[in-house]
C-alpha cells in the first residue's frame, strides 16, 4: 500500500512538473518583438537590412523559432556573407552580420567578392569605381585573378584597365580606360599581351584617341579599327579595316 502511494506521488509530481514546464515554455515562447543588428556595415545600412530581416521573423516565437532555418534565409539577402543569430531576453533576436566586400562588377547585375563569388546588389546601388568583369557561370575566380594580374601589368606601363571579359568560347578581351578594346582571343595570351604592350609603347599610345579596338589574334601583327574614316599613318603597316593584309585571325 505504501509502495502504491509512493508511485502515485511520483506520478503526480511528474504531471505537475510537466504542466509547469509547459506553462513556463508557453510563457517564454512569446512573439518576437525586436530584431537587433550588429556588425560593421559599409554598403547595406542597418535600416535596409532590418527591413529585409523583419519579414523572416514575422509570426515567429522567441523559443520555437528555428535559428538554423532563419540563418539560411537571411544569407539569401545579397549583401550578407555570413549570419549568426542568438536569442536575447525576453523577446528579441540578435543578428550578427558579416557584409560582403565588393571588388568588381560582374555580368552587369552582380558583384564579386574577393574570392570571385558573385552576389546580388539590387535594390541597393552598386558602389562606384569598380572594374567591370564578365564571364560564364562559375568563372568568377578565374576572371578576377586574371584581372588582378593584368591590371598590375598594365599599370606598370601607365595604362588602366576598365573592363575584362571572358567569352563563352574562352576568348578574352579587355578595355582600357581610354575606351579602347583589346582582343586577346583564346590562345597564347602572354605572347599576345607582350606584343600589345610593345606596340602600344612604340606607336599606338600617341594614336589612342583615334583607336576603336586592337586585335591581337594574328600570328605576327596587330589589327587596328579606327574611329571614323580617317586612319593615321602607321609605322607598322596595319590596315584600316582591322586585319593586317594577308593575315587571318586565330583563336
């Protein structure tokens, strides 16, 4: 009889604890009323990010909110590279944010971070002063790495690089700050670049305002396209229409 009474007491205690725990949970699991944002932000302001994050927590409760799911949804906001979330008593969530660092424009509607990973910047404006890069999907790291190498090579000759593009078929072309396009093609990038730099220093620098593009995809020469109809005289013998006489472009 005493044993049965003891079991009944334990059962009643468990029920009371369970009911109390459930009541405590329901009391703690109140609606989220505040979202705090922390982190060093330079491009995406706190007000903008708070407006983006608020819909993610709308209707969520403080204890039952799935922080892992919220983190993944928050990372879909273009400007956020990393997101950490923690609960703050009594009804707030704290978002610790690491912002993307933009180093280049990418395919007109994206930006690249230092690892060459693209991210969306809209509806915020893209930062000014970034180089324009373009390439097929997944080529961001390759294009960014070649841009950095190429920009240093050109800078040593007093030239600035405005754009660099990798075409779908593997051909490279770049645009100088003066607006001149330089076609490097698919193959033999280094010797073609060396040929361009030598020709630029020898004769093309003085003619830059007249040049529309330079085509290096010829075995032994440089093809030139001019603005307008009047081509300045060249020491090297390139034709006005583009290709050197008697030559055809290669890849």
